[in-house]
C-alpha cells in the first residue's frame, strides 16, 4: 500500500516515494524470485529508489546520464586490448545493496580464503610439503605457467606473499554465494570500485547517511599502512608499478596512485643498484621501498625471469631477495589463480584450517587425474570445459570456458581429441546460474545477471581487512549463466548498509594537522620528459595554426583571394612546409592554398595540427595521475568536425587557449609545471626567432611586418604604442627584444633562464650546469642586441642555442636509455 502523504511532507519527497514504489512494483512483476530486489523485503531498496527519483523525478534515463557525467568528470575510463582509444567507464546509477549482516558472512569467507591461499603459496615456494604428502599433485604445480620456479626458497620481505587480493563471487538463485575466480597476480578493479562510489555518491548525495553505507577510505588507509609497516624505513617511498598507458586498466591505476599518494612508475623509471631499487628522478636516484605491482610477474626482471621483457627492471628480483624492496603481491603467488587449483581448495581447507570453506568454489574437476577426466568426459554436455591454467589449449575455440552442449560437432570432436592428448590442460566446471539485479535499460528497470568482485588487503597489524562493497559486473543479456555473462557490460557500486551509524573517515589529513608539506614530492625523469614535450607540442600546434590563419586571412571559406602579397604568402608557405606540416602547394592560387591549409591542419600523414594534437594526447594519457580531469578532457577531445575550415580553426584556437589557461592558472608551481612551461618557452622562442628571420629583416614589406605581428600575437600592443604606422625597427624590437612583451623572444629567454635556475642540480659546489650556462648565454645575447643590429645570422645563432638548451635539458633530466647509473654527483636518497 502506498504511503499517504501528510501536509508536513515536501511535495518532492511525496513524488519521489510514488515514483520509487511504481518502479519497484513494475520491476517485481517482471523479475524472477531469485532477483536481489524481487526476492527481498529490505526497505533499503525503496529508500535508494526514492533518492534516485528525487534526482530525476520519473526519468531514469536522466539519472543514468547524470551518473555517467559524474564518472566522466572523475576521469574514469578503460581500454579494450587492441583498441587505441579509451572507452568511458560504464557505471550504472542503481547500486547493489547488501545488508551488513549478510556482508559479515562474506567477509568471514574472504578472510578465511585469503589465509588459506597464503598458507598454500608459502608452502609451494618453501618446503613443498603439500606436494610431498600428495595433497597437491606435483604436475599441478610444476606444469603451471604461473609457477615461477626461480623463486622457490626465496623468503619475501616481511615473510608474506599476499598483500592484496580480489575474488569474484556469484550469487546463486537461492541467495548463496560461491567463488567464481581468484585474482592474485595483479588484482585489478579496486580503483573502479572507488570511482563507482564517487560517481554514485555525487548523484545520490543523501544515500550515504540515509542507509548508513559503509565507507571505502578505511580499507585503503589500512592497505597503505600495511605496506608501509613492512618497509625498512620509517618514512618509506611506495610506488605503483604500472605497465604503462596501453594497459587496459591504466586509468584506474592512475586514480589509485593519486588517491593513495603513491608514486606511479613504469619499469623504465626504476633502476636496481647494489641490491636496492631507485626511481630515476630529475634530482638523481631516489630509493623505492615498496612497489604495488600491476605488471605481470614474469615481466618484472629480464635477468631473473623473462629475458624478453622490455617493461621490467634488471636486478629487481635481487633487491627483492635481499629484502630491500617489498613487492605486493609476491611474484609467483598467482599460481593459485589457475582454475585447476579450485578442485583442491575444499580438501586443503579442511586439512590446513580444520574447517570447510565458508564460501565454496564452483564444483571443479581437473582432468589431469584419471577419475576426474572420466567424470568430465561422461558429463561433457552438462559441464563447462575450460583451460586449467588460464591459457587456452588447442582444443578450445577461445580462451574462455565453453558449455559442452553448445559446441558444434566439429568443435566438440576437436576438443575431445585434444583433451585425450593433453588432459592436464583442461578442467570441467559446473554451469553456474546467477542472481539478477536491476539496471536501467531504455528508461525502465530490467533484471540482469551480475557477479561481485571483492577485495581484501593486509593492514598494519598483518591481519586481513575486506573492502566493504567492491564492484558489481552486470551482464548485457538476461541469460543468468555466468559463462554467457563473461566480463559484463555495466558496473555498479556495491553499498553495504546497516542500522549502525558510519563514522566519516577520509584519507585526507585532519583539519588541524600540524604537519605541513609544500614539497610536491618526487618527479620521475619520464614524467618531466612528458611534461616538457607536452608544452612543446601544444605551443607548436598553436604556432602552426596561427601561420595557417594568417596565410589565408580571416575568411578561410571565402571565395576571394588572400589579402597578403604573393611574397609574404610564399614565405608563410615556406614556414609551414619547413615544419613538415604539408608538401608545397602547386601554386599560390586560392584553391591550392586552401587544399594546402587543409593538409597542414588535418592530414595525419604529415606533421600537421592533427598529428601534433595526437602526440599531445598520447602524453596526456600517460600523465593522468598529474593532470586535472579538465586538462585530460581537452587533450582527448576529438579533432573538430565543423563544416568550414574557419570554424574548425576557431575551435582549435579556443581549445589551445583553454589548455594554456589551465596550465597557467591551475597547475601548482612544481617542477612538473616548470618542465611544461619550459617546453612552451623553448618552442615559442624558436617560433619567434624563425618568424623574425623570415618577416623582419631588412627590406621587409608592410605585409611582412603585419604578418610578423600576427604570428607573435602582438598587433594590439604595437598599435597602442605606435600611432604613425608600421615600421621595421619598432616591430622587430617588440617581437624579438622587448622583455615586457610575453610573446617576445627575449621574454622567452628570460623565462627559460628562470626555470633552469630553479630546477635541481646534482652537485652542491654552486657551479652552473650546462643547461643553466646555455640559458644565461642566450638571455645575455638578446639583452645586448638591438633591433637595428639583429640580423639573420644572429637569429640563426639563437635557434642553434635553443636547440642546444633542449638537448642539454634532455641529457641532464630525462631518461637516456642505458646511461650509466653512477653519473658524476649522482644523488642517492
């Protein structure tokens, strides 16, 4: 029965309750009894839908779009392997609600499973008594590609192999939970769980307090403290080791690093020296005490593991063996991820823990045993047939389990033949049917199957803690079989709610914290390199766009000819072709110039604006942990598709201006900003010197000088100072030598010198380094010059010195491949 409104109730709440009740009633009429909402009498669902209705009234599509916009603002995304572009993270506005009492049982089962797996891994890489006693077949271990025999007998720092795990759960039709998969090598998804919570809480702001939803922050704080507690230094430096921006979950890794205050590093950022690991920074080598790795363990060290790895750190395993760097999780722990191990965990739990599994596995039979193989062959049509160790054997049509009764006769015959040849490569598993939950489809709630990924981590006391929630994966189709659902289509926040109030815990420091830190922390050389070239590319694109716009005037789509003389236009064409943006046009006729301009703007086969923007975007994708979401969105925006070239050029100009404004007004004045601005200044100085040499020398025409002012964006400044018309000497002085003009060559030289002076040096003898000496020399050269004496040779020398400065900066601060680690004055800290 619907609640009758009272005069004291606000109309919006009355409407929200009405909409919520209607949604629930309509949904329950179509969902089956095994659905989490249809089969539940928990009033929390009504409260949650009232919050949804208070946001979007009766429009479910609106609330779905709203939560997606919040997800985009956070910067959530993922990449499908083989795709160049990221996809937006598909978060559902309807969270999965689980009562605190039910969650307590899940937590108990996850902690038990984590303890069991730690015991097994420690034995497999230690005394191997479980194999000796026959509790685990030797072939299950030594035949697994996930077992790293090089690490047998190696004691991990702190004595623990597992620090962070993820477990996939499925809820059956009667409400029971079962384990579908374990993730121990490089568990992914915790960042998405955090981002889901942020996106949903921004949309449903009142849900947290209304349902007493348990918070995520205590879990992440405990995990960070657990890693730090095992390090040998009181104030350890902890990094998140990523494979790089092409990894499918790189955005999640960047978000986690930023949230936890970890240094996001790649293998090239690190160096092993005398059994210690260091990050290569602009201030020399800085010691790393622990790495939360998201790199496949075989790729970690080409000297100890896979020699073909290009993303690992030579010598890392030696430092790990010496106890000087903690790796979470320990390499080799992923041996238990193999589906075949699930067949032995129930027995091992009873023998090692004295208790049965609180959350059972799905029934699994490893075909490496004769009896189990016969069972699988007998029940072939009623089971899933899958890879025993995660890698698809020859008989499977893909790398995921398949239902035996869904194979064609040819596929079934091929699978059975290969199973007979190599039975140890296969497992048989029961076909699991999943519960469903509501998701918004076409402005209505529809039931879809889901799985739940749960995360557990060790705290500072070494005990396991479980993230209250995790995230749900939701299938595209109503078919409730786990094998059909696969990886899912949507994700959903998972809210653990109860009667007890929840303390507002955050990873942010307390308001009255007395510890103030103005040092932004360590800047890896790779990041400095990225920021420097991001500045150069953005400035280069803007300069090229300015040349194109000036060449064709302010009416790119007009039929009339360009307003400039043929000589000036020819020099502009030379400026554009000199940068490789386009081949030389057939003539200077309007049609040819328009086609030439289009190539210089859009042809990615040339060094065009589109190419430059793509290069800048690539850098932005690899620096998400240090760039704002607004900056990333601008860098990732698609190339303008307006009909006219004038509109496309204007859109690009506004985008460049917006990025410049963000970097000037929103980036902290850190070393990263200095490298970004240094790149801008070097590129702008090169453009100014080149333009002055082309358009400002003796014999320059009025068109040449006007073009020079346009390229330097100094028309207004010139006309405010000089009312008698255009003349070469004052134009050259303003564009090249005026230290008060922010677009002038001299201004760039002064800023370059300031940045180089402020950046760290390796020696403490007070002497200038090479890049500093070059910067000061350039500034002095321009300070002594006059507009009348500035000639093409001097400007050529300026360009040469700018190139020397850029090379010196790269040599001093950026990664140089296999450069010697013990450079002169190298800092070790």
